[in-house]
C-alpha cells in the first residue's frame, strides 16, 4: 500500500463521481482532526456511501469482495492474529497457506495497517474486502464478545452513578458507602461486568481464575458464553471487591463462601447470590442473577400453557395438602414456586419458607436460611416453623426421609405445603417419596398435584426461518405435522448472539392426584402405570407432548425438544 493509491482513489472520486476538490479537502481535514481513516471521513461527510466506496475500491484496487457470512474460519488462526489485533485494525483472518495469511479488511486506504500486520504476524499478508459491519459482527462471532487487555480499557466509560449496591446482613440490608477515593478502576470494572450481564439477560456470571488471567463467562439461556478476560495482576482486587460487596471474609481464601447483595440500577432492584470456591489458581466466583420482576409476570409469562396454569392455580388455592415441583437442577423449579407464592402473598396469609440458600428475598414472607452446621436443617426448620401458625409453608427441597415425613404430616394438619424434588417426571415423585420411607397412604392422602418441568430455549424471532424435517425422522419420533404447522430454526444474528435462540420457557407435565391415583399408589403400582393412567384417563400431557406442541407452534426447535425430553 502506498500513498499513490490514495491519490488514485481521490482522482477517481473527482472524475467518476464529480466530487469537488474542496469536499475532498474537508474529508482530509476531518481525517486529521478526528483521527479516523480516510474512508470513514468520506462516509461521515456524506460524500459516498460505504457500499459505493467498496465498489469503487474493488474496481480500482482489484481486491476481491466477499460476504463473510458464507465462510467458516479455522479456529487455529486465532494463534496467528489474536483478538486484540483483530479489534485494533478491524480485520479478520480468513485463511493461511504456508507463510501467507489472507485477512478481510474494510479500509485498504489505511496505509499503515498492512505493514503493522506483517510485523506483528511475521507473515506475508494478502487482503480481501468486506463491509466494516460484517467484519465487526464476524469478530464477535469468531472470537466471542469483546475482550480487553487492561482494567483501564474496560472501565474508562463506566461510572458508579448508575449503581447503588446494598449488602445483605442478618440485621437487614446495609448500603455500601463508596467515597470518591474508593472509586478505583476495579470497582468500575466489576460494575461493568454486572451491568453487561444484565443487558445480555444472563442468569449467572462466572469469574474463573487461570494461570495467565481470569475468564468471565455469562450463562445466557442456559448456555455459557465467553465475554471478557481480566489481567492476572487484578485477580485479587476483583475477588476482594466481590467479597466486600457480599459482606464475606476477605481473609478466608481456602474455604468456600456464600453471600449475597442487592444492586439498584435506576429504579430496578436486582438480587445477586454469590458463591466463592477455592481452585488451583485462586477463587472462582459465581454470581446468580435473581430478578424479582420475573416473579410478577406470572406462570403464563414463564411459558406455561393455559391448562397447566389452571391446574396449578386450582391446587394453590386448596386449604391444605402438598404441591411438588420436580426436575433437574436449573430447570426453574424455584422460580415456579416463588411465582405461585408471590400471587398468594397477601396480608391475610402467614407464609414461611425454609431454603438453602434463600433464592429471592420477597417482602411479606418469613424466610429462613437453613444452616446445617449449627443444626438448622430443613427438618428442624420445618418443625420450628409449624409452631409459628403458618398458612402456607415452602420447603426449598425434600432431601431426606425426615424432611419428607414432617412436610407430609404438616400438609395433613392444615397447612398448604410447597416443595421441590429431584425426579425425571411427575409420577416418579410419588414412588420416590415412598422409597424415602414415607408410608404410601400418607403420600396418597397429602399430595394434591405434582408438576414436572424443564426449561426450553425459544427460537429467536429475528432470525428464525422455516426448515424441512425429513418425513421418516418425524415418523420415527411420532410427531404429526399438519398443513398449518411450520417448524423453525434460528440462523443466528446479533439479536441472539448468533445462537439462534433468545429466551426460555417452561415445559410442564402435571399429574393431578385423584382417587384412582391414590388407590394405585396404596396398591404399590409402578410410576409407569400411574403415568399411563394419567395420560389415558386424565389427558395429562407429558413433557414430550408439551415440547412438541410448542415446536409445532413455531416457538422452539426440534433440537431443543430432543435435548430436554424423550418420546418415551
């Protein structure tokens, strides 16, 4: 690249597009004063569009133009051109053959870029062209979200004005007073990590130590994404800052610790549950984001179908009995229970919960944190709370026979009891309680309803496209597609971080405990027999049925249906 090239382009602009010399001078002045490229200064001045400039450059320079979305780039090229270089020069590696690397650029008029790239990579550099928009999207897709090399880079645009942090203590919340001298870059960086997590709808923030740095990942729609690396020299500062926010012991580095804090962003209050775990390279931090606004949207907002909502509402307004929500870890059981209890939370009701840990702090509830190390287990906490004259009781999880026995007896003596259990389906919860040592007639007498659930990713509405699934595949899966049903797949776009999915919804299987189910349970019938009866006589939809229904409505994909459920 030489300056003669720039002069040739200027001459072409004047000859072919009749751009005046004074307009060219104005663009050159803008380039110098704002330190932008000549190409950008031309576009900013409105002298030519980005597309027209690219056509002109391709014609004049004879550089091939490509559409990046059609190319799959080998991950090994990251070793030749690191992310910081790609972002600095707005380029993307495309291929490598012996000592020549081909890169995609949008501005060949930047005469220093090629020389710098050859010096940095040690390779001869060939170029092809694409639009800057495609290159920037390609960098995000290829390398992940933007990484930074220093705390100063990360935090230069962040202010504490957006944040008010409140630490949780046993005596109640206490605002963290931060004076001007304490507003160090590390504070702004932790705030940035949290703020960005909220903007990307993350449910968890993982800050993990490694030999060379710390990695930050967000769990978005159930999947972890790389978003940031933090220099190793700042690891202790980040860890200590997190501990101060969570009111944890900053000197304890060899034991796990759990804490929490609130953050007020504007008028919105978000809870964060914090866990620190010692690892070989330092303490790993995981923050669970708990947005209480999710509890107010109701079961419909969580993706439950109308029939499921009707059954759960009917069960939750019974005067006594037990309602169980089952599913694996991370399937949204707690959010479902809190959504139900939030609707029941009135001044006339005394609602007490015992949890480990307390997920959401909700005004109007009496919430107990289980502490097994001091003897406050689920069982002992439940036994104590029954002397507090509760109307509604929530037990975070039934983990042992003692807790199960007390919870069931409480439901038979006038309390409405909600709890969770780890089983694969709704019918399995009945036999699990019996296997834990609870008499089958007590289980039959106390249970009102069991809801099994999973979380299913929703297909991105911005980039979803219809797909044809082979008929033999649908036949093997016993999925009947009518003429009105359309199956979609997400292509991937900026709206969904190239994943094809945005948001999640609940998939449910609800078993009503009627007289026949009670008789089957007392007669020690298997969970498969109970499930078969519920499907044939009650019309119960299995997890698979509910997932397929949402697939045929165009709300999710076949991959998701197969991931979370089974046609068995």
